[in-house]
C-alpha cells in the first residue's frame, strides 16, 4: 500500500455494539442489518464476527444473500425487499433465504411459484412509511392466502417506522397502533423495531428487532442521545499528512481559495478527498483529528487532497496520522457538519481505499 488513506474496521467494537442491542432487545431475537455490504463495513467479515450474537441477517438482494451463504453463513438471512422478479423465488428457496412480501404482485408470484422447498415469508405492512408494504386493510386476506398455499413454511409480520429517530414524534405510536390493529388475530412472529425504536420505543420490540446503524457505533437519533455513549465506533477513516505549508495573511488554499488565512497560518495537506469517499461538501470547520488532537479542515475538499488547520497541533509533521471519523471522532458528528448522514459516509467509501480488520473477532 502506497497511498496512506485507510479504513480500519474494529470487529471487537462491532460485537460490543451488538451486545448493547441484545441487552436492550430483551427476549426478542436479533436480525442484524448487513445490507449494502454491511453499511460499507464488509458483509462477510461482519456476519462472521456476529455469528452467535445475532440470530439472523438482513440483506437487500438475492446476490447479497448468496454471497453470505457462499462464505459459510448458515444463519437466517432475510431479503428485505423480497424478490425483484418472480424468477428469483426458486433460487431464494434453494439458498434457504427468507423473503419479505410487500406487494400484491409478490403475493401472486409466490402463489404461482414452483419452489424446491417452502419459504419463510415476512409479510410487510405499510403503516405510515409509504414506501413498501401492503395496506393494513389487505393484511388479513394476504396472510390467509399465503398461509393456505403450501409454499410458505412460516409467516411472520413486519413494518418499518418512518420517524423512530425522533422518539417523541406522534407518528411512531400511530404506526404502532395501525400495525397492532391490522395484525390482530393473525399468526406469526412480529418485527417492528429498527435501531432507534429498539432503544427508545420498548413497546415496539416484539419478537424480532432489526438493528442497523447502532451496530456500527452510530447514534441512531437525529439529536444527541445518552444511549450513544454506550456505542463504540467500528469504522475509522484515516490518512496521513503529506505536506506542510505556512500561509501568509490573505492567502487561500485549494480550489477557489474559499478559505483565506486571517494571519500567518500553518496548514497541512492530507491524502484524503472525495475520490476516497470523504464528502466534498464538508465545509471549513468540519472536525478532524491530527495526532489525536482536534482541529478542522480548511477550504474545499478536492478529489485526492484536503487541507487541515495545524495551528492547534504545533508539533505536527509529515507522516502524522489524521482521523476523519472513527476512534475519537464520531461519524455522526462529521455527517452533521457535512449535511449528510453516517450511512452515506460509510457506504460512499471508494474501492481504492484499502480496508483492514482488527480485533479478537477478526475472521481471517
């Protein structure tokens, strides 16, 4: 490796966060979200590290499920959007995957499918998110048709909160009430809670919980929350100083010279940019750590480079470590400065950045 930009994944911290989720979940079973390459953390290493802690895994496509099976993951695996075409159903069954059914066309496709074995099906209701899901009024009919089809080994029921990251939002309890009413009398385990609901809406924990972002050490709420102190960052995005400069008063750095020095100012140039996945729109003042000391970026983020303020780090030299998020600096905080979310930071990392895994749970 020549260029010093690096992603480090701490699997011990991942397991710690899963234990936090498990503690809050009580008797509920735990479906860990590893979709989108485990939010950029590596779906296979993450699933291996969580084996024995999570009861199953959530993925977004058949291909993601097959990759876990090929890696030897034998736990329950749920396709969170189900099939995208009827022709996938036989392979879903052959791979021992489970499928969400969220639309009438999927109900009909499953009823008509020729399968090597019956499927575990999670019937999804739209109680207010208004993305995927059958209407509450259609739940009982779909449930009855699927249960009687001979193609379903087990039926489960789920929904997704739209506003769980704001626990006091009244829509949370409206959705909960709609789900409870629509599923009254229907058999099957229930799943309602994502990361935020798991922590803040105990009445939503039901039979299965579906933690995602909290597993990766990120506060799942829109505002600071005391529960975030229990979490440990799993991903650290880092690089090193590759040049030092002293700007005279009035001189700028980077494209457009958007930031100019108010006085003689020592700056550092770091091998990190939007070509690595650092957000281009992160403004001057976005926090960064140099040698473990807090400072800020300056000027525009370019494809390969970004400038940092070295006035608070007087002894900084070429080669010193720079942390953009992770140990000592949360991705949640960077996301807030950059007007984005931690999910986007994690999943937006470019393939050119090498990834290293560490910890006692390292699967290699």
